[in-house]
C-alpha cells in the first residue's frame, strides 16, 4: 500500500526496504504503507469511541516565547492516546476472533486501553500482569471489565504465560506493534490537530521506542501540509529512537529502565514500519534530561492543572530545556499523550521538581543556644518572605564551640532570584551558612 499525497514518493521510499514480519502468536503486522485515506477511515470509525480532545492555547506561551497549543490526549477515558490505535485495532478484528477473545500482558497504557475498549465492544479480554504490578492498576483493569491474572515476577514471565494461554484457548495475543491498522488509529491525532489549530508551524510528539504515535501522526500532517515541522522527543537516558535511526533498523541492545516513571519512554524500538516512517517524515528528534521532564510535569500541573506522567510531559520538556530555539515566535502544538502517573510517584516527582526549579532549598547554620537567637533567624526568613517547610535543631553532635546549636532549615521560595536574595541575606548575618546543593 502507498501513501497517496503530495509526499507520495517520499513515503513510498520510507518503507521500501521493510523486512517481512516474523510469525508469532499475535496480530500479524501488516507490512505496507498507511495511506492518508486509512487514517481518515480510522478517524470516522472510532469517532464514537474516543474523545476528540481539545488542543488549547497554553498560558505557558509567554514564558517560552511562542504560541503553544496543548493537545490534551490524557483526557481520554483511560488517560492515554493509545486508545485510538487500540479501538481501531479491535474493531478491525474478524467477528470470529472477537467472539473468542483477546489477551494482553503487562500493566502498560496499551493493556489498559485494550481492557477498556474490548469490554465496551463485548470482546472477552484477559490481562496478565506481573505480581509486582501496583494494586491500583490491577483494580483499574478489573473495573474496566477485564479478567486480570497476576502471574510471574517480571514482564517476560507474564508475556510467556499470556502466549501459552492464547495458544491453548484460541485467544488472540495482542502486543503493541506497528501494524498499519494500529498506526492509522494513532495517526488520527495529527488529523485533529490540523483541524483545531490553523497555520501550525510545528508539532511536538513523544518518541522513545514506541514511536507509533509520532510516525502515524507524521503521515497525516505531512500529507496535509508538508511544511509543518514534526519533532520527536525522547529521554537522554534511553535514546532508543536516535540509536535505531542511526543503525537503520530497530535496536534491541539498549539498556532500558523498567521503573514505572519512564513508561514507554524507555521501551525498545518495536517495529520497522514506524522507524522507517519516522526516518523519512520526522524533521528532528531531540533528547531531554530527566530533570527537564520533571520540571515539565511541574509546569503542566501549575499552569494547566494537569497531572501528567513522564511520557505525557516529555514533549513540553524539549521547550523547557531550550532544545528547540528555532521555534521562538512560532505556532507550536505539543501532544500531552498520557496522564497515568501513580499516586506514590506523584509526590516524589513534584517534590523533586520543586527542588530542581529552585523553589525548595535547604541550608544549615550554627547559632548560639541563647533565648532569642532562633527568633532572629525566623525574623530574617519572614522578612525575606520565605516559607518555612521544616526546621530541626541539633545540639548533641555539634562539633563547634560549646553552647551552640546547628539549625537545619528547609524553605520554599518563589523562584531562583528569590532564592539568591535569601541566600545573600543569610550569609550577611551568618557567614558560615552552608547550602545543600541539589
């Protein structure tokens, strides 16, 4: 299949050397190019099953010197853009297979989307999760209507068990891959953004190993307007896509972190179709630090009242880190693709982000253990408008002169400039003040 568009030759070349898909107990990857008509058909077919999420002007625009529009895919029912590809995939299954059912493994956004939409379509659905999966995720999939089985200590164990059950019971084992059907569903994001924001100059997508959203949406956007810059963003710690593009094939030797904070950002590159489309259609792929992702999550929480995970925040992180200076003064859309951050991680991420953003700082100093000295310190903090979060006094293990105490204080400030002002005021009164570096 070929793309029928102004970029027809470019797109035909993109997949001219894709190898034939290997046989496995899953939905076979359709080794052919997606057409713009396929994406349009997907948009029509799934319109009643997924949200047409808003793409809204952001208050962050002034801060970063460009018109920023946020495509809020985290507002989907399961909190992830993966619903688009999953729903189209399930609706495209033969009726006989829909009757027999499907099975997935892992606790990813893909699995949760399958659990929800299969249940809505009355397709029997089974989800195999490792025993280490957070109880909240297990409960969520069960609430969606899936039969959830906890098995194995690792993702590999649960995958092997799921494949065995699929073979024994004629279930269809589904895993996230880059079939034409799945990419067409994901590509509907590009269609919507083009309709919602006129005169777009650039669109920023999360990348990483699972670059189906980037590839599918790029096919739609480049067909509609080849002058729109399509940019992918991945983590510096896991430059899976950049390494795969450099090698010319999906790489599987990347050191991937399975910490839930990273989600699909750290996954291995899963398909040649997506990789080849990305190499031909995507204008740029940049990498950002973990610190930039955390600050991006903080900005989205403060300015957009949105609780976003790392995968959802990584696109904006490229702007936070100043990785795309060429977009200054331009009209830019950023896809916020996922908002499934576990509650126990939320507190850690925000606390760390506030420290990285110079909004929470800690210092220690030694004062005389006399009445009034502590109140003088507190007066300075009040005068400088610093909010005290925690204060501790150490008497027993102080190594300085007798009758002195060490005070360890954690305070909240407005920004980096406010922190510097507070530091100067304290050093003027207490020259031995020591600041804890972040």
